[in-house]
C-alpha cells in the first residue's frame, strides 16, 4: 500500500512517476488480485450436514471436524468428496470452484455450502456461474455473507464426470487511512504549487 500511495503522490505532484505496474505493488495486494483464495481454509457441508463432506486435509475420512481443509498446494486433486461419493469439489487459488460428478447422479435435491471464515485477505464480493461440461441446467448460487457461499444443485442433470464451474470473487483492498491521507496531501500540494505559479506570473508593482 505504501508503494502505490507513494507513486500516486509523486504523480500528483508532477515528479515524473510512471504508471503503477504490477511489480510495483506489494505482494499481498498482487496475491489478493490474482489468487484471492490462496490461503483459504474452507469448512463445507453437504445437504446441510457437516458429516456429509469429506476433506483433503483429513484424507477424505469421516469424523468430527473432517469437513475442513486448506487448498491443495499441488492443484492436482479435489479438496472435498461428498460422503456418498457422488461429487468431488475442486477449489483453485484463482477462485474457480468446480463440482464434478463422480458417478451417475440420481435425480434429487443436492446442496453444498462453503465457509472461508477469516482466512481470506478480502471479503467475498461475488459468486458467479461460469459454465458446464457434461452437466445441463443451471445451479442456484448464493452469497450467504462475506465469507460463505452456497450451491443448490437440484436443477442439474449430470452425465458421469460432468462438471460445472463457478467463480468466487473478493472485494478490492480498501486503501489504508494513512494512504488516503497521503493522496489528499499530494492533491493539496498540487493546488498550492498552482497558486504559487500564478502568483509568480503576476506583474509586480515597482
């Protein structure tokens, strides 16, 4: 945040600062923008039941608290399996959430909920449908609060290994109060410099 504010202040004062590049931004801000779920810890439920979801961190075993996991650091597998083994769920650091049919899916009501708690760098601001492959119909996506999302899969028809993907988006980082104050200070300095230039150009009485 200090880097971006410093650059904005220099630009406002006309001191030759160039456009802010990604490499100029603090690493935490870049991670939030490009990998909003990078450090996510997710607790999930299936059909309203925590025991219905089995998580990677617990080797997909059932038991108390085994419905919670961090993201797979290798990005090679799923983070969750439903206890009936009908579905797998893959979550990427970039925010893609993919639900995969692990077998033929009987018609029925299926729902999932994913709670990220306080593990994200910014609150969840959107949860949107991206597309499907081998699944027809559209899931109902809900943003429960700024750290929890929900899916209703009852309207979908699946082929084996069919999948759909939705995108989780987080809010943009809010400037720190000190950073905002620096921007205001820079703009105030511009006004003062403009007044000084105009004063210098005025004819002087002798």
